C-alpha cells in the first residue's frame, strides 16, 4: 500500500512539474533551448540585425536580463508577443533562448461577420488576441448569398438593395432559384 501511494505521489509531482514549467507558446518557435528557473528583471535590450529574413527574431532571457534581436518591425512585435507568453509574473520570465521566424509568409484567421453579428468592441478584442498569437492576416467574411451585412456610408446602395432577400427562408430562396434581393423594408 505504501509503495502504491509513493508511486502515485511521484507521478502527481512529476505531472505538477511538467505543467508548472511547460510553456504554451503559440505558435511554437523554430528553435528553443530552455534554461533553468525564472528571472525577475526589468533590463531589456533590443537591436536590429540586418540580413536576416522577414519575421526573424532571437530572444534570450537569463540572469543578465532580456535580449531581443530582430530583423524588422513585424519581428520585433513577434518577439514581444513571445516575451508576453513567457511571463510568469510581473517582470518575471522563464529562462530560455529562442530563435524563430515564420514558417509561412502569413498566419491567418477568418471571422464570419456575414452570418454572425459582432460589436466593433468584440472585433477589436479579437484582433488584439490574434496579434498576441502572431496572426498577421485577418479575413472578414463580409457577405455571402444571404446578403450584404455591413453598412458603408460611402456606398449606401449596398445595404439598401442587397441586404434583404425576397424569401425569409434561406433554403426556399436558394433552392427555389428566386435569388433576388429587395430594397430595405
């Protein structure tokens, strides 16, 4: 019984260590070397490195502080986003050395505002969250066969003439081949 209890306690403590010291870095960097422990520091140095590909950055966190090398403005943003993900407390970071660059030229997300209505504040919050995960393209699905959903003051006829279908039931409208729109009710 004692042996089973000690095995269970060892497994639980190992699980705690793994979850306590693992980092959820999204997207996961190309090269990571984890250091031991954390460092509480407000020393930060950053420099541009010419000749590196777009989006490249290197981040080093050790007892001397935080050092960021980057190739352009976008990579500086990527480095600070990674630094935010490494924070374990105010000005306290997990020790590591990271070198990263985008695997693809774009990392994208789509928000369907044609079928699902969101407030501007909600969309701004989504953009902030996407930026924190280094998403650099946002596709807003503005319209589909169901009609135009966004008012643009410069083009009022878009919503006047194409926001409302002749049939309220989408299936009847689509299958019945009466795919016309009516003016605003």
